[in-house]
C-alpha cells in the first residue's frame, strides 16, 4: 500500500482521504470499534495540489468541519514522514499546525 499511496500523492491524484470510526453506528450492523475510509482519487487530467484529509471522524457531518478535515499536500507527507512518505494521521487541524510549527514550516501559524 505504501507504493500505491505514494504514487497517488506524487502524481497529485489524491483528492480526499476521510477516515471514520463507527462509534456513532454509521453502519448499524457493524461493530462500533471498526473503522472505514473513503478514498477519492482524480484522473490523470485533473491533478490536485492538496488533498482534503480527516481522521477519526465519527459522523458524516464531520466532513464539513474545517477543524476536523484539513488540506495536506505532497510536501506535507514528505515533511511529516520523510522516510516513508506515507500518510500522517492527525485528529485536528491544530495538530497539523503544531507539528508544522515544531518542524518550523507552519503555513497556517
């Protein structure tokens, strides 16, 4: 999966990555501890500079919350996980900001 994900990021094909916990029983017949993700990718003719990402979301309406869903770009993936370029996981936009600030490259601070 690392190579697949890195290819999506490097070719700017990752549009959205939304990670949910089933705590609120979005899927009633699925146990509350299970997680699921929505991965949206673009075609090669519609590259994206940033991907909308959100993690540990509980309700569908969470995707409209700018504190819970935030943009990440290819540079972010390389900055936060320089060895693997895999997806960092943040619960809130503030976590992203603090991590960037600690590294010295915060674009929102």
